[in-house]
């Protein structure tokens, strides 16, 4: 099911995604593809966490 997004809401969402560093592609048929930035900050590497109780 597809839903209709108001143009002002779509512009706001695209602006927020671009500000966050995402790549946004809007195809002629209306499909929207949002790709997160390549340098997404992750949490600490699980192998480096001290899981022991203190």
C-alpha cells in the first residue's frame, strides 16, 4: 500500500535526511531511496567491552 505524502512534509523530510548526511534519490515513478552516510558512528566494538562484573 502506498500513501500520499504532502509536498511540504516531503521537502522537510528530505532536508532532514540531507542534513544528517544521507543520500536521497527520488525516481520518476515516485520511489524514494534513502542511503545512510558511509561514516555512521557506531557504538564501541563488542569485542572491546569489558563484560565482567565489577
